[in-house]
């Protein structure tokens, strides 16, 4: 049984460790030239693209839907030191012709959504080309559709639906900065504390609306691999991630994400 207090406690411990690392690392910046390099590389603005989908339909309390979501946006990073950074992301998503089943009634429609991200990463330990540390992330996805249409109970149906996902992640991060011709490769493995809520409404012409409220939450593992490579003046990152979700039927959210950093 997953202890719901485990991740909040781990988050507090990770934040305390991050503060201690920042204090230790700030004292080591004794070279003026090095400090100038830190200043020059302090801010990044990265165009962001990602797409994810579930391995199975999401099924919660009689409501089911295959999950897919893509978003385009911006990921900004602030480098506090050479090994500590803060990231903030924002994106807009669209999932066309998405099916959903509400109390046995099947409908389809276009879903639009907003993606937000806040992240902290610290890599204070270094040995040769390897760096070791941790990452903390908080992601939210809010999507809705107001033009659902379908058929059920021998009648045409219309409807609307909205859902919110909130996901807190805590991970161990290991990075190799010189892996052959690939560039840098970073592996993350950790736990996610997630929460899912959704509201759906369906009705026939002149009929009474059927409203369904569902929610689910859990703590599940995730794994990601990220390839980071400099191409000219650009820093390109491609990440593949798998997250387990223990809904009524266990599913895996598989994500591919790409960003291109402009450093100024």
C-alpha cells in the first residue's frame, strides 16, 4: 500500500538538500571568469513540443476514453549555478475527434487544453563525465470540450466534458555528459503523486442531462531518458518518458518531448 505522505516528506527533504547544495556551490564560485560564464548562461528560452498517449483506455467509475494529448509552448530555465536550475513551462494543447463514453453513451469531440510545468533540478555530485542529483516537477493539464456529439438510447446526443490532471514528480537523475557521438544522456527514475478529476454531461434533444463526476489519484513510478546535444549555437533535447497510472485498469502514459534552447 502506497503511503500518501511519502512523496510530500520526500519533497521537503529534497528542497532542504537543494538549499544546502546552493549554499555550498555558491561558495565555490571564486573565479571571476567562471562567474561571468555563469551569468552569461543564466537564462534559457526553449520552444517546447510534446505528445503523449495511454497504452489502454482510461477507465474510472464507468467513464472510459482513450487518452492522447499534444502541446506546443515555451520552457524557460534559470541557471542558479552550474548544477542547479529552475524551469517554468507553459503550452497549449489540442486533441481532435477524441471519443469518450459516459454511462454507456458514446460521444466524440475536439478537446483543447493548457499545460503548465514548474521544475527544480540539482546535480551536485560529479565524477568524471557523470553527474548525479535529483529532480522535482509539478505538472498540470486542463482540457475541455464543448462540442461532443454521439448516439445512444436510440437518440442523438450532445455533451461537454472537462478534466484536470495534477502530477508531482520526485526522481533520481543520472547524467553522462560525454557519451560517444550522442552528446549528453540523462536518465531519471522516480515516483509521481498524481490526481485526476473529470466532469462530463450528455443529453438528447429535449431530454434530461446525464452528469458524471469522476476522480482518481495514486502514487506510481515513472522512467525517462533524455538525449541532449549541441548543434551549432542550439542545444537540442529529446526525451522519452513512461508513467504508470493505476486507474480502474492500469495504463501507461508514453511521452515524447522535444525542446530547442536559445541561450542569452
